[in-house]
C-alpha cells in the first residue's frame, strides 16, 4: 500500500464508518448473530468484513453446514469475521492471511475480544502445516486468481468463495473448472454470487 493510501487510512474514523454501515452496531461493536452458536463481536477497524456487504453474508450462509470440526484457511481475512465465525460454528482452528498488516492487527484484536486467540491465527503468510482444509475466499475474481497461485501447494478439500458479480459467472466457472474445482452449490444476493466447490486434487493447476 502506498504512502498516500496509508495517510488516507489514518484520516478515516473507523468507528464512525462501522456505526454508519455495520448491522447491529452498538456499544462500539458490531454484533453478528450466529444463532444458535452465539454472537460474534467485532470492533471497528481497517479490515474488510462488518457483515454489511452481500458477499460476507453469502459466505456466512454457505459456510454453516461445512466448517464443523474442520481446519479453515481464510485467504484475505480482513477483520477476521469469517475465520472467527467458523470457530463459533465448530471449526477446530482457523488460519487467516492478508497482505495488509493493519487488517491482521484488526483481526487479532477481534480474536482476543471473542476469546478465540488460541484457535485463530492471523498472519501475512499461511503458517499451518500442509493439511486437508476448507478454504474461504471473499475477494474479487482477479484477486482470487492471484491468491490461488500463492496457496495452491496446500491440499484443500472444499473452497467457499464470494466476490463474484453475476455477469462474471460464466468466465469464473470456466476458470474454476480449469484449476480443478467442482461446483457443488451456489447462492446469490443482489448482483453478487457465492459458491461452494470441492477440489479435484490431481487435476489442480495454476
């Protein structure tokens, strides 16, 4: 991130931004209802993910039946919302990665707030051993391509993704087929799409 963007970040009042846009924001926190598993709390900060965007809601909906007793790799973790939600939903551990150091710090604060800092690990690089994981990616198409190239050495079982616009669906699914992902399910909210894939390990390419 260049210096001008860093300067702009410092000028943003994150609490005001979250208060204006995050649903169920009160007492300085966003309250994410994960009933019957509890309420995830998030403090304002630089990381993307306050549950105000369609893609985050799609991810949470798609994740629920799949993450219990699993290890999670959350690529582009932002505020940590998906990593932490997966732990509420019964995941064993969650590893969040983001290229933005400020987002990593934000996610760590949210983990501590929810007493999940022993199960949630956030860093700029994936530090877990190679394992059969569920991957979460809530990012735009071009960013998913870059992220996959950086992480495809790991063995993934399922991928849950969003950040794709409806008019990108065909080109996105052509790419996912090429890299060895088999479509299991998809949902939409407005113009945004979310997907669940399983991986065909031996056919996976960059």
